[in-house]
C-alpha cells in the first residue's frame, strides 16, 4: 500500500536511566514509520523539564549537541503524522506546559471523538488554546481538575475524553502511561536494567535491548516514579484493538496485541490464497508492506514468490515533481518493474489494502506495460469502506473506493484481470481472534465509540479558522 | 554605552492597508534597535489570523515568500529582547491563541510587576502556561473575563495587571492599542491614507511615510475596526514616561513623549558642559549613542568635537571570540581609536550612561594606550543606581556600579583623570520636565509602582523551573 | 551486504529536450544508489554552460528554483561516492572549466590507474590542479591537445589514460559519451522523442520513459549534436565488464551488460544452492541486496523463503550514534529480526558478499540471540580477496577478510555453523559468461590492466598532501 | 556616499603564530569594509594547506569548529567584492591549487588590465580555467614558469601582468607578499611577537595588537619563511597610490600611504570650506563616510556640526524591498532625518563623493521634506568622471554623472541650492602630496597604465559566456 493510510503517532518513554534522552532518540528512530512529519523529546532531571521539538524526521531533528542538553534520567518522545491539527510547529508533540503543580509534558497516540465539544466548553470557561491538537484538551482538563494528586487529575481528564489514546505524561519526577479502555493503539512496557521503558511497539525495545515485560492494559494507568512502578485500573478493559496495526501499521518485527506481526501477515496471505486461488505463474508483492502476505500466498498456493517490483530507497518527502507530463509519475519514483521479467507471465500482485485505488491502478498499468499476460490482484484485508476516528488518517468516506464501489467495479477501475479481498472471517481466523477483541470498524462500520456527528472536514475547518499559523 | 541596558521590545501595527504585513515588516525594521533577539508578525484578513515568528533579526526572519503568506489588511508585529521569559522560540511575540471568541494576538512592550502573583492565581484556577512571558497572563485574564465585548475584557485584564505596558491586540477584525496609566513606554498613532498605524516610535512612521497623529495617551484604549477609530480612557493619566527612552533607547530621529530625541540629547550634553566643565583639547563621543551629547558638550564648551573612536559596522551577534588572550577584546572588535590622533591630547570622552563600568574602563585603556595625556569622562545622565521593573533589562542592583560606589570610586575604577555625571536636576532641565512627568527611578529609586518584593533572579528562577524548553 | 563495497559514480545526460535538467534530475535520482555523497548537473542552452553541484543527496540538492536556472536543452549530471579525491565540495562533479575552445563539463564513472603519473607530468608542464579527482586530468589532457576537433582532443586524452571510464562530456553544443575499451562500467544509450539520453543504468531510462537503444560499446565514442548522433570506434573492444555490477552494484530492475540483474542474482542463488546445499528450515536474505539470491536459493533447495530480517528505511547518513554501549549498534539500527520467529530454527542466511566480515558477524549474533538453532551462511559470489582499481571503493587488501583467511577461518570468525561461497565457475555459469568477457579481478587477482605499483593509501596521501580543502 | 563605489578586496596573512587562522579571522573582520560578498582563509601547518571559503560576511562564514580545522602557524585570508569574475562560489578567494612544487594559495587585491590577453594566451597553450577571476591567471603563469625557485616564478608571473596588485601567496612553508610598482593598493607589514603579519590596512593590525613595521614598498616582494623575512625589489617604485583610499575606502582609524585617514579627511573638509564657503546654519554629514570632512568643514567655517541624518545599523544585504511604491525607498531604509530638526534651516550637506547622483538627490529630497530652507551640497573630493581599472568597481563612464554633466548641471539634477566639489589642487594640498605620488585618474583621466582597449562590460561578457556556474 503505497497509497497509504497514515499512522498518526508513536510514543516512547524512559524512566530512570542516565541516558534517557539518547535512548528515547533511538526509540523514536525505531518508531519513525508511525509518523514522519515531526518529532520531539522532553527530558526531566528531577527539577526541570527540557524539550526539543521540530518538523522533520528524527535523524534530521536531533544531533548530539541537542541530546546533550536534554539532561536527566527521564524522558518521553513522540513522532507524529498529524491527524488533528495541521502540520505546524506549534502542533508538534510532546506538548509541554506549566500548571499549578509544576511542569507537565504529554505525548499522545490516538484521537478524541468529542474534542470539539470539550474544546468549546473549555474556551467557554476561559481557556486559551495555542495549538489545534486535541492533545491540548487533556492538559486543560487535567489542570482544571479539583483533584490533588496527578493520578486523580489524569483520571478526571480521561474520564471526560472519548476516543483512542495511548498517552505518556512526564512531570519533574513521574512518568505516567495511560491507555484507553478499548486499547485501540498499542502500548507496551519494558525494562532496561533499573529503568522502565514504555513504547508504542516492541521493535523500539529491541533496538535499545530492553526486555519486554507486558502490554499496558486497556483502561490501565501506570505510574512510574522513584519508588518504582504502580499500576491502576481506571476502567474495565473493553478490548477493541486496531486490526490495521496487524495488517499494515506496525513493523513486521514487532509483537503487537500479543501477535507476531510478520507471522500474522503471512497467515493473512495464506488464508487469502485459500479463499481466492487463481492459476498464475508468479506471486509478486507490492514492497515492502505486501511482502509477508505475498510469501504466505506463495507458500500456500505453491506459485513462486518473486520480488519483481523494485522499490527505491531514496524517495524522501522533499522530492520535487518536475513539470513534464510523465504518466503515473509518483509511483514510478518509488517502484520499477524488473526489466523483461514480466513478459508473458500471469502475475498475482499481493498488497495489504486499497485506499483510493489510484495507486494500485498505476502499479497495474506498470506491470501490464512490462508485458504481463494476466494480472490478478489479491488484497490481504477486507475492503476498507469506513473512515477511522481513532487515530488513523483515513480520507473521507467518499474517497475510500470501497465505500462506493463493489469489488467487481473496483476490479474494472484497476484494469486487473481479477481482484479479490480477504474476507472479514478469514482475517479474524488469521489472527486467531476468537474473543472478538479487535476493532474492525474500517471494514464493517461498526464503531465501538460513536463518531462525532459533525465530523470530518467540516470540524477541522472550524478548528483551523481560529488560528492558522504559518 | 556599548555595555548596554537593553530595551525590551518594539510594537507596530497597521489596520486597513492592503500591504499590512509588508508595512509591518518595514515598521519592525525601523524599530529593530528596540529588540534584536526575535521578531514576529501576525496578520488578519478578516477571518483568519496568520503568523510568522522566529528568533533572529527582522531582515533574516522575513522574506517575500513569508510576507506573501501573511495576507490581509491588518497586521501587528513585535521585536523583542527578552526581559521576562528566556530567549526561546516559544517566548517569541506576537503571542497568538484561540479562545471562546475566536483568535487573538498580542504584542507587548513593558513588564508586569505582579506577574508571579497573577500567574499563580491563574494556574490555581486551572490555567496552563506554554511560555514564560508575562504577556501570556494578560491573554488568560482576557479569556477568563465574564465581560462580553472585547474592549471590556481587555479592561478587565489590564485592571488586574500592574506595571508597564504598551500593547497591541489583533483579532480577526479589530486592532486595539492600550497604554498603561503611567505611559512608561512610548506608543504613537499615525495614519497612512485610509489606514491607521500604531508604533512604539515615530521613526517607523517616517519610514513608511505615514503621518504622525498623536501619542496614545497613558491609560487610554484605542479600538480600530472597519468603522474607524474609537478611543476610550480606561484610567486617568499618571504620566511617568521612561526618561531613559530620551537618554538612550529611542532613536535620535524619533519624537518621543513630545520631545525630539536628538535635540534633547544635545541639550543634556550642553547642560553637562555647564555643570562639569574641564580644560581639554578635544571632545570625543562613544559612538553612536554618545554623539548628540558630545556635540552639545563641544558646542557649549567651545572645545572641538572629534570622531576619534571608529565603530565597526560588522559586529553581529554571532561573532565568535577566538581563544587567544588579547586584552579588552570585546570592545576592540567594536571600537578602534584613530591612529596617532590622541597622542598628547587632553580628551573628554562623552557617553550617555555607565552600567557595570567594565566597558568604559576598556575604552579608557584604549584611549590611554593611543597616547592621550588626560582622559575626562562625562556622562550625560545621572548615575544609574537602581534596577528597572518597567521593561528594561537592567542587571541586578549589585551589578550596577553606581549602586555600590561613589563617583570618585568609579573614577578610580575607570582609571580616568576625572569623571562627572549630569545631575538629576540638570537632566530635568534639559528635557524641560517642569511637570515631573518622567519616571527616573533608575537614578532615584523612587518607583512609581512598588516593585515585586521577591524580584530579580529568584523570581525568574521559579518561573524557569517549571518549563525550560531548549 | 550492509558492510558495503561502495560504487563510485553514476552518470546521466540528455541532448535535445526542452526539459533537459529536469530529466537529468530524475535520471540522477534513479541512479542515487551509485553514489550518495554529492551530485551535480551542468546544462547548456547552446551558448552558456550553467551548473549546480553540492554535497548531499539528489533530492536535497535540487529544488525547482535551481532546476529552473539550469536552462537549455542539453544537460549532464553525476552522482558520486568518492573513490579518488576526498569528499569535498571541490571534488564534486560534473567538473566544469573554460579552455581555448570554450566551456566544457565532464562527468566520470571509473578510475584511472596511471593518474599519479599523468598528474605529475602535467604539473611538470605547468598545469595547476584545483581538485584531487583524477577526472581533472582528462580535461587537462584534452585542453593541451594539439588536435583541433573536440573529438580528436578527447581521443588524444583518453589514449593517455589507463583504467576504467564511462564518461559524459558537455560543451555549449555537443554531448559526447566515451567508454574505455574494457567497458568496466556500464553505459547505455536511450531515446526520448527527439532527444538522446545516456545513462549508467537502464533503470534511469525507465523512470523518464525513454526507450533503450543499446549499450555504448567498449572503446566507443558517441558524439551527439544538432546534426544527430555519430559513433566512432576509438579502440577495439576488450570486454571486461565488472562482474560486481551484476552481483551487487546495479539496481535489480536494470539490464546491465545485456543481462537482467534480478534474474542473474536469482540464478546465482540457485547455483549456490546446487553447490552448497544444507539441511535447514528457512532461507532468510540479508535485505535488500540479498533478496534475489535468497529467492533463487529457496526455489532450488525447496526450503521456504522468509523475510525474517526487517530493514529500517530511515537510516540516513546523518544518524548519530548515542554514546551508550549497546553491542552491534550500527547493524541494529538497520536490521531487526522478526520477534520470536527464529526460535529453534535452522536458518540459511543468504548475502551477496562479505567484505570485512564484521557486519556479517553481528547479523549472525543477532539471529543467534533471536533463538536460531543453526545458522548457515551462503554467499552468492566467490570470496572477495583482491582490491578493485577500476572504480570501486574497496578497502585495502589486508582489510578484505577473504584475502587473509580461508573459508573455514572466516566461518569461525563469523560464528556461523557453516559458511559457503559460490564458486567462480558457478558464478560464470550463472551469468552465462561463455566469452569470458567479465572482469573478476576482485575474486581472482587477475587484473586486466596492471594496478599502479605504488597504489592504495600511500598514493592517496601524496595527493591529499598537496591540498586538503576543508 | 551611500551610493558607493565598491572596494574590491582586503588581504591579511600571518606567518609563525600558533593561532594563525584565529588571527586571520580577526584581521578579515577588521577589513570587512573592503569586501562583503565572500571571504576565505587558507592555513598551512608546514605540510598541508587547508581552506574554507564561502559567500557571505566574515562572521557568518566562520565559526570555532571551522577555525579549529584550519590548523597551522601560517594563514592568509581574503574578503571580496567582485570586480572581475561574477559573484559565485568558484570565484571566492584565496584561490588554492596544486602545481608541480606542491600547494599554493593566493589572495589578491587589485585588477589586471591585460587579463583577457593573458588568459587567451594561456588557454591557447592548453590551460584550463575554473574561475572567471583574473587572479587565476597569475597562478597559471607561476606554474608555467621555467624558474626553479618560487620567488623567481612569482617574478616571472608578475612581470607578465599589468595593473594593480597587492597579493599574498601561501605555500606549505612560505608566505610571500607582492605589491605592484605603482603601489595602487595599500599593503602593510606588522609583527606580533615572533610572527609576521601582512594586511591591507593598519586597523587590522590594531585589532590583533600587532605592531606596525612599515609598508610593503611598491615593486617589492617580501618572502617570509622559517628563516625569517627577506625583502627583494622586483621593480623600481613608481608610486601612484590610490587617492580614493584616503577619500573613502580605507577605515578612518587606519594609517594608509603614511597618512592618517581621519586627519586627511578632516583636512579635505577644511580645504573644502576654504574653497567653497557658504552662509548657512548647520553642517550635516552623510553618515558615516562624510563625518570627518563635515567636522573639518564645520571647524573651518565656524558653522555648527550637527548629526542630523541618522543611519540605521540594521540594513543588511538580504533586505527585501516590499512591493509598495514608497518614493526613495532604498535611502529611507538607511537614513532618516532627525524629526523637526531641519525646519527653516540653511543646511550644508557634506559627503565624500558623488557617483551616479541618484542617492544624493534622494537625500536632498528627504532633507528638503524635513523643512530645510536651503541645501548646499559640498563634496570633499573632485568630480568622479573616469572609471577605475585598478581594483575599484566603478560603473561605466556613462553612468558616472560627472563624466557627462557640469557641476552646475549636477546641482540642478540634485535640486540643491548650491553644489561645490573640492578642487584637485585642494585635494593634493590636503594630503600633502608634493611628490605627485598619487593616482587620481578617476578625477583626471590620466591613467598610469593604459586601460584595456576593449574594456568594461563587453570584456566581462566574453568571459562570462564561457562558464556561468549557478
């Protein structure tokens, strides 16, 4: 899926390690796939919070000079692709403020569905907002709480918000991890010597060689301070894990929601082959995200796996599109078919999902032009027909091709010979989801939390009207 | 005075001109001497506020691309040298937020003496702070006001703050100028065709060829919107204009508090010559700020004026000090005596003030090494013995040489042959201050508003403890 | 092979297209894998040569503003990893000068073995050198030639140099492509409408949708001007194509030396499996370069292919290594094993080559720590035991692990259970090399052109001694 | 003179001091007024030359990191405003190359009148040129010389060039200063402990506290190496010092050609008052360059000196001109009259020269608008009617207002009440020029060396045609 749904964020934190900001930098690097627009780190040395936040990629933002200034044994960090609030410096996280009890920083992965309502109410009571991120709301709520302990204030605040949140708070001498009762977004706990580590994915623990302990449970609050770790259950767990983390978002080397991602994706590919077999010569993945499912499909079908589409590693975000009118330019910069390889072959193209369909069509054109005799598209997830309100940047419903067209119509649009998706039952089987503990609203439209009535583009416009900082 | 007191800020605004942000850019350029650490412009096109703020000098921060994005017929701007809050991006003005009534931006020249108290009270009521500037306080007060009109909200807010403020507010469709009842900082009103212009100094009106109308009065609020200009008197005028604006801060080509700055400084020099004559061969200013007083001194005394100290125009803030141990390096980069010129001469050095005394001593060394037979230092203001709490960045009391030492002791420290200051009475005569309408607390310690009990470094530390963003 | 041999350069040129510099920018982007240190484009509009050259990656160096200034219908470009001359701005290509006949630019892929000798001779005759690139030599020779036509001057110049060169020259109204008689480096000719295109690899033709015509032949000179294309045979072809282009350097989607790269690599993997079978559970490539051979090995052996090592796409060159002592850090940033996947498995790791062996050892450690029961390393080329003098940045002989150690000793060093390389005969079979037209000196030490007697580090030191520009 | 003639260059060198590059950085800083487009330093540690050169101002180009890399006890530096060759990076000096005897760098202040001829001849003999600076020619000549010693090679080279040159060469272990027989440009020798220092002006010696020894004589070559200093007379001295150095270019605190610049300028002002008295109320300089002459004029005439035009210190080169149509914008950014000061006054404006006249006219408008009753312009040099070919960037003859118009016509153009220039005899008297040792060709057209027949814009165009690097 080159025509990506975009993951919004990754969070990472360390409490109690002399190299806290260095480790957080590494952790964010391992989570870079979860957000490439901006990043930030806030450190604490027990008395002062220090931060550095910037637009850009982790390795461009930080250097040793900056990391050396982020002193202290505690740090949290954030990588971001904006879901709420525009892509502006003021919207970069972690969000840091001063309130009655001192300093506090927050890094947030998720999305509040009642943000507009809460913001209106807070402004009505005299609050001022400096960003357009819904994350700012939770800090206002926390600061306005009448509770005296930070834990109770956080309890107050998250009781008011509805939606998806895997959050890390950092004060002068505490780090707090909170996960919403549905556990939409992943959040795991690890240990590195005497330090505790919290991360969106396990691959970040691997990089710093921290030991994986367990997931932060849905509805749980974990407080880490100099006395160690204390866990509280704020809400009963109503597990609705985001199924798309397994299909596309998380790194294949992570273990997410107790599943190994690579193995889950291979199994989806196997099940896809069982459900939608086709006679062909080769199985070719759309790299890199389609690779595990394609291997699974190839194994199950016995048709050879071939890496026939080559991906360029040098496509950055600053790439300029020269003016000339070359067809399908965007995709050509990223992918190129192996010369002469497809000639006369019956090809199965395996990808993880289709969003708008335009990219898939360009890939099919490209493979067709390379001489393929037949092209059979196989998608290792069901049709993505409903937008996500829990932290994934989906286009509006009308832009999702599967929301308006049948599989047959999509096949026609793509110009493929055949098109087939994995069934929702097949998907659940692949991930051994007997307990129905996953959110699959993007496929079914069955939303665990009601989306905002007045959502989407209009709501964002209202927000943006107030302040649009260059 | 190379060893400067630092002016904190300059503000500039335009309402009703199609090139509002271009004009604001020019206005800020003319006010650059009032603050070189950071600058910003916020524009409004009637519906949206847009801003660009950055560390650095005006001409480095803005380019045509950026100005082109700051669309709209209304704009306010700010140049800053930090007096409260550290020199960090988040402390750059104009400050822009969203509150219950929409967007609002503020540019502030001055300092609140009860900032700590107000901030504590606001945080106690649940407010969160993202900067360490006292300017943020006034926006919280305004947002929390129960009044419905913006004017009444501003009235509410400024009734709570004590201290110096010449402020400009900008909303989607209003620009409001407010000046504290003492009128510590200057603020003038001008007109350019159909547009109104507000500026810290008249030199910015000159640059854009706007017509000078009048000063915004102490205690006055001026509201400019599409219906034109409406002025209100919030408080009775208690004129206590900052006398240092005339001595050093304002540009000599400005008219400030109804006085022509260049003429006032020349008159100080004349009066200085009357009070403290000395037999000598030449009168030499410390350029550029000492020039007008030196011309006055030379005229009154009949001793020739000579530009014997040459100032380099290329000393920027990024200049690195090579490691080698050359004596008096900092001053040498900025000033050099004309070769062979001082040999055997009896020299009167005229400067506007002495802060710590270290720079003056280096200049005297330099002139002595150039062969001067006698060096008589004449200062065109009284000894600066008390810190300012109304918007000037003075060092703490103990660092002000005149707070601990007599003129004779200072003369000994400087190694000059004689040293004399202008008397406070002589100063008042020079500026025709019959009505006692000036604040001269830095000379007399008679503060119009009581300074914070727990002021200076300690207060700042408390502030900074909460959040110190790299 | 993460512990890479580094390709030195890629060249690209367009003659006769109104978007020449835009197309060259795209071409260089497609050749980015051939050199990531610096890049440059020189354009010609018939009367003036214009250039932009800089350190960095193609997409960072150029923007639309810069490309718009590179006007003209003709352009050549270059991407570079330095092999001769240090990584300094002055060594960035294309090299542009003025000589008696006007302006001339050159982009060079290759290396001269008699550079030191020629440079000494030229300097002895009064030439001055501004770079440390051997490319500068060819321009001096060309300028000093007594011939009148450019073609003859180029003939003169290349008759004097010995070594590898695929070069593009651009004057105000001619583009000339030259390839050494051995044809070490690839160089192909294409056509886009009325324009001619020359490129190091076909993948760059694909991107701009140019039609592939043929290779520039070894020993051939091709002149393109407004009268069209004229080809000359300067020297008889002595084909000794660089075999490493097929093993590792070229992109798998290119057709190089008449071979499809991806297919050749898969065939090497198949042959490797035939020569060195082993009983195991999975075949895992070192991504991305080991993928095609691993697929071939898996197919031939019947052992399942698994993408068990996940590569990070965000490792740039500016990545800072935090100070903490994590073992095998460099590799961990790039690769991570799929969690839990290797437990108890017998693993075949397939890579294309081993240079120093240190990286391979770290990968083996990593897989071992992930629980692998057995690790069998299979390399799809023979042991790299001899340095290259024809344009590849190999370490000195002593640093090449295969130059000093037997396969058994290397296996011990790597801590693998078994290690096997593809045989030289197997390699030749894989690429259907009946005509012995490949240079395999890096495996055999049989150099087609005698290397400089006093080569390697010492020669470079002599060069660098003369001018080392920061 | 805000509408400047532009000085082309300043050179500075240190031999034998452990902080050679730091000192050179400081020296260049003191010479910044001689060239603000680019700067560079080359250092030598006895075996290797290292350089850093860049577009921009000295304090922007260098930081401690860069200076720390420029190791060695010897260094030369250069600041530049381009006179020959365009303002491109490749034209930045010092120019550094490798030739048969090792590395050599050169920093050049001046201009060769036979550059085109020499360059054609060199290219005809096979030389290639990488810059468009005439400085490159001297290095080619030196490299091509058959002499064995460097001194003799330099002798060979400078015997071929005609024109103005004050040059510094640096090799691995020698620094050589050369000045043309006319001595057009200044060059002085100083000493700092055991080190020798060479500089364009004495103000740079002052800054690093070096002792002034003497001028490098016209026609002299001075070689400094580890054996100390050796001076040779290459040519007999034909003193024709550039009179404009005393009028405008050099800093007033420098001693140039044996004259104190400030005193010379004051004396010009005095002589101007004697020659061209006028009844008026105040004497106002165009700051900063007109200040010394204005003081002299005021003293001699007895009319009070007033600093009535205030100069902004914040006008950098990156200043963008907003689009709006404000009259006389460029000057207004730099100068503003003191408010209300000129009302009804008869004003004498003193400036050092008039180039095109457009700026002077804008200043007169400005002063007239400020209310002046009469404006009398007095220029402390004769009419500038002829272009310079010896290192000053004068416009073409037709652009020099005094080449085509009489004083009376210029007065009319300026809209001043009266206009008068210092006479050529008066100028010579002021500088005690009994020996006729100054070049005053810009006033008289009597060129000491015949200018190139085919000079000016056309010659430059030919040069630039060959290579124009973006």
